[in-house]
C-alpha cells in the first residue's frame, strides 16, 4: 500500500507524512469562538478534521487530537451586551450548543479541549518571554509582536511585509490610535488593554485580554509541546491567524510550530439566496432537523477537503438520495452493534473486498481524498445489490461496507426508526387528510380502515363539523 501523502500549505506541495516520534501524531485544530450557533461552514471544518484523526487512528497511529475553545473574545462580549448577560454565560451557552451539534454530527470528541480562559497566566508568561527575547514590546497597556524580528514572516500565507503594510488593520482600535502605539503597522497584538467593565485579567501591562493568535500558540505549547505534527484549520485562518501563531512560537522556541499545515476550503453560498431559500438550514441544528448526520457528512466528504463546496438545499437533497443507496446496501448486514464503533475492518474475504479496501486506502492516502473513497463505497454498494440471491455474501459484503464507511464517520445505521415527533404528528395529519378525501368520495370502507388502523396504534380520531381531530391514547 502507498504511504500517506498530504498537502502542506507551508511548502505548497504534497509530502509523505512522517510524524516526529514513530507512530505518535500530535494534531491541533483551531476550534470555535463560542458566541453563536454553528453553521455548515463549521460542520465542514470539524467533520474534515474528525475524518483525518479517524483515518490516522485507523492507519495505526496513536493520535493526540486537540481542539480548543475560544471563550473570551470581542464577539462574545458584544453578544453579551445585546443579550444583557455576562459574557461568560454567553460562552457557556454556546459551548453546550457546539458540543450538541458536534455529537449529533457524529464528530468524535477531541482528546483535549483547552479553553482560552484557563490558560491566561501561561499566556502572560509566553508574552513576557517574547519581550525578553526582543520579539515583542509593551505600549500603553497593549503588547505587540515585532513582525520584523521574525525573518520568515509571511511564509505560510505567501505574503511579504510590504504587501502587509498596505493592508494592515486592527479591529479594536482606530487606525490613528494604533499608529501611535505600534512601531510598525504590521505588528499585531499579543495583549490588549481593556476597560475594567469588560472581561479581563491583571497583567504586568495592566488590565486586559490576550490576543487571539497568542491563545493557540500557548495552548499548543502547554498541551502538546513546542513542535507538533499537524496543525489544521479553515483556509481563512492561514493569514493572519496561523502566520502569527508560527511567528510567536518560532520566536519563543527556536523550533517550528508544526511540520504539516492543513487547511480546508470554504462552503460557498449564494449570498442573495441565503436568507430566502436556506431559512433555518443555515445552522447545523436547523440542517439536522431535516437531514441525517450521515447525509450531511456525505455531502461534505464527497468534495475533497481543500476544494470549495457550493451549498444549496438541492445538493443536500441529492446527497440524501445517494445516502439512501448506501443505507439500503448496508441493511444486508444483520444488526451488528460490534461494528458501530468502527476502527475494525470487517474480515476481508476475497478479491472484491480487497479491491474495495485497496481503493479506499489509496484514496485516503492521497491527501485524504474522501471524494474518491466515497465513490469506492458506492461502487461496492452496487456490487452488493448485484449479488441478488446470495444472501450470505451480501451480508458479509455489507459488513465490509459498514466498517469502511465508519472510517469516514458514516454510521449507515437504519435511520427510519428515528422519525422525530414533529414528523410523526405531520404523518398522522396526512392520514386524516386522506381519510377526509375518502369520506368526501363516499369511500367509507377506506375511511374506516384508516380510523381503525390508527386506533390499533393508540391514536383515536374524533369527527366534528370542523373536521377530524386526533389524540394520542
Ligand atoms: Zn488557532
């Protein structure tokens, strides 16, 4: 079998994956800032890194996967002001929502999930060490990183300091104010002085908060160490977030922060159509009201993680139809709870299953080409259907299908039992509607049949002048 190749944003090419210490992989993905409900873009990011960590484990690596939570931030503070509550309450509320969304999407929990606010003292130490080494300076209650002190600055984002001087900006202060505080407009904040009415901590430079980029550098250092194997995130984080993480960590440690930098593409939505046609589908919670986790995962994984995805409800419906084929093929396996948690492979029996396995591994080893891995699953499902009559083989193959699908976090569990209460109620209404039509057509045999069938299921129907109503017995 081939070696695992992955595309490293830092070098701009595919490289053979070689972890620092044997089979151990230290992996970090930038997590959410918890101030709002997560949307499909978040779903994609965290599904993609979930599949990467699942596949690495499946390939025999001992993975330590860390995904942080940014629980203090201007966006959280602004949301708290809108809601007239304390910012930490906003953070806690949306951490719960985030966890719930991740769990429902069958995204495995990371091994560690550090929160920014738990690492403030260590962030202050980090900043002090950078000042001592001449890479940072304090200015009127803020601390800035001196970009020109790091010669490799811009290497990840493929930018030069000259480009940056043009685009330099800072969110929290006016340009004029910043001009006086910063030695160069491209310098970025490690510590931001804050008003006492806002969340903050005492520091050698006064009351304030850490800069966002510094949070990740500090948490990586404390939880995983100075140099990790894989650093992952959305492509919007390449610059400046990851560039700045590199600058801070390299300057403090004199060693690279990560060997491989992986970035996933955007989910694109036609902005005009978004409000109208997407409605409640813009959040993960809304999407899961209609589509299963398997369908959403398939929708995400049928595109290579570095490519953009064009999102529409129709494309999600197509994914649901396609998922139906995999589900029907998987149903040939008897109920196999032992296969639910994956990581084990069904017994590879013959040339056909071995061909699937090989195609699957080759696809995944080629920079996690889930699009191709998924298409291998579909071809294999077709082979299962074509085995008409050979039930034993269909069952064996269906188990092999399920075990491979689970590497992608696709459960292929029969989801017909999982109709929610809203849908069930709507189906009863639909039957009453059909009964009404039968009565209008004087087809009393049919209308009685519907009423009796519902009664057998504990649903009593009452007729009145205004039409039929129903109650659950
Ligand atoms: Zn980060």
